[in-house]
C-alpha cells in the first residue's frame, strides 16, 4: 500500500512536532510518523501517572492539519519512499519533501556489572518510570554526565523513588564554569535553578563516576570513584548515562552526508537545514546535541523549508544560532573523563545482546569484521548500544547502517521483497 505526503516528518518529538506544524501552515499535506503510540518523543514522553508540562500539551494538542502516523517504525528506504512497519503490517510512505527529526540516543559505557538487572541509562530509567515501571520506594543511584541526570532524578523522585545521590563525572570547576554562563540563556537558568531547588536534599557530587556495579542476580550496590576515594553505596537501581549521541541511521540509509569530525557523526546540513539529498531536511539532535530549545526552532525552520517558505525559515536563523552556542557550551564543560574509557577490561561484556566480551574484539580493525567473527552488534539492538560504546572507547567507528533499521516481522520483509509487483 503506497501513500503520498507533500511533507513527511520522521520523528514526533519536539523537533518533529514543530516541523509538522510549520509545514502544515503552508497548506501542505503532512504526515508525522513515530514508532511510539503517542507524539512527544523522549523529551515529552507520555507519563502514565503525571500530567504533561504546559509546553508539551500545547505542542501536541494544538497540532492542526497533520496526520499522526503513530506506531510506524521505519525499517527501510525505498527511494523516494520509506517502508514503515505498523501493528497491522507495513506501509510505503512516499513524499515530496522529508524532514528528519530522529533525535538522539543515550550513550552507555561498559564497566564491571553494567549488564546486571537494575542497571539502566539515566534517560532509560526516566522513560521506564513514565511508562509505569515501579520505582516507588526503590533506592536509586544516578550517575553519568550532563543535565539529563537532574531531569531523571526529578522524574524518579516524583514517582516515589529514593534518590541516594547524583554523581556527575565532570569536575566541580567545569560545572561551576558552566553554571556561571547560564545567565546568557535565562529560560535554561530558571529551569536549572528549579531542578536544583527540588533536588536540594539529594547529594550532588562532581568528579565522580561508577567504577563497578555488584550484585547476585540484580544490582545491589555500586563502587563510585570520587575525588576523595572510592565510595560504596547500596542501592536497588543504578541509572548511568553519559549524555546523548545523534541518531543518524535513517539519514545514512537515505544517503545523506554525515559530518564525521566528532566520534559520533551528525547529519551534515547547510544554514537552512538542507541535507546533501535534495528535498531532505534535518533538524534537532540528529544535527548535533543542542537541547529542547534548538530542536523546536530547527524543527520549525525545516518545516518551513519543506513547505517552500525559505524566508520564514531564514528569520529563525539568529535564534537557532544562539541556541546552538548553548550546545557547544554543554559539550565543552561536560566532556568525558578519559578514565571512563578504561573501566572495561577484557572480561567485561560489551555486547549485551550476544554476550561478547571486550577481549574477544582484540585484533579487529573495524566493526564489520568484528561482527562477522563474534556476532558483536547482531542482537536486538543492532549495535546501537555496543557499537556506540565501542566508538566512544576508540576501538572502531560504528559499522554502516543497513536495512532493516529495526528488527522487523518476516511479513514486512516479504512485502519489501515483492514491492515491484504489489506496490508499483
């Protein structure tokens, strides 16, 4: 089944919502697809217990003239169309213009015990709590890097968790220098102040990171490296996340050029968010980690561009450039401590899906060779966890993306194989 949209937006987070609304304002027939059952993305993920923020409700509830394609997971590119798997089968979605608002993924780094049940990413545990995972009364340690740690702690406390401490790997001097510059972004400064006020009773320790998680069948405690030595904390849950990395898989499948200047590539775009592929635009975290504000501005810019209004997009450039400077500030002050890349030894499981230990990857020059010999990256996550971690550890870059982007049903793949006769 083939369906056509003037503008198709991939990703219904803040950037995608803004892009869809901007494109629709020009009279375009807009489709907004997302793998989740509701719009909002990771930032505005639906919370089963708590009401959404006013900003999130306004962005989602006021969406006009847009067809929301929920539970649509893109598995392949059949240019100029996307093959999406749905609960009822698959659909071929063609487009005149495409906006990539695929967001970011959390960076997890391996250490002894990181595969124990009860160990998650910081954003991962936040998402689980919003979806109803029982955290009330649980003793939680939050560790890693960046403002996401505070947001996760705030959400978990609201859901009844006992947050024992927030352990930020960046040194105290770097965090203070970051805080001193927040006055240039007043809205962010107020947000940070509000979080710190609500979390005033939770210890916040800088220059500290988890060395080891211990437990028999589930995490029971952690060993934390601090400026004053190793601290041991008993806990029920550990949430350890080291920031975000751009999600560029769909862009790569489309043939968009990626900017590989950093360890984790981002989609390369021009000043008006055009990618290297005609009529394909990208916005938000896929173009580099910048936060909520830049995602919404760039989403609107990309939507205007896809809708044919270059002037409207251009008027937003000064705001976008200002918010992008915040992302650069964040990256500079929360740069990862080199010691984090040495926590895993040869016996540490690095591929959680296929039980591959780091030592098994010795001697391989690239991800593909390692995958063929060890199955590292061939599990359900398709290398999203181990591949990204190995890139951060400096072992080798993530291998090239191939369809299906996500695990898909055989029926979906069969539909892909018979496209020329069934969907032509």
